[in-house]
């Protein structure tokens, strides 16, 4: 997955999390999606750090 695809996936995950939260803030899926989103954001950060070092 390239950086652009990763950014799109991050935005999709963010929208999913927001929609779940609006339906029920206590839904355990909100936490699961949030954690997945965190992983994607961490990957994007790692990539940006790696690109800056080059």
C-alpha cells in the first residue's frame, strides 16, 4: 500500500469510528476501530520519518 492509499484508508477508518461513536459511544467496536486507526496513523508517521531520513 502506498502513502496515498494509506491516507485514504485512515480517512475511511476515521469516518467509521465516528459513525460508530455517534450510534453508541459505549460500543466496544469504537475502541477496536480506534486502535486500528492508531496503527495506521503510526505507520504513516513511521513512513514520514523514514522518508525524511533519506
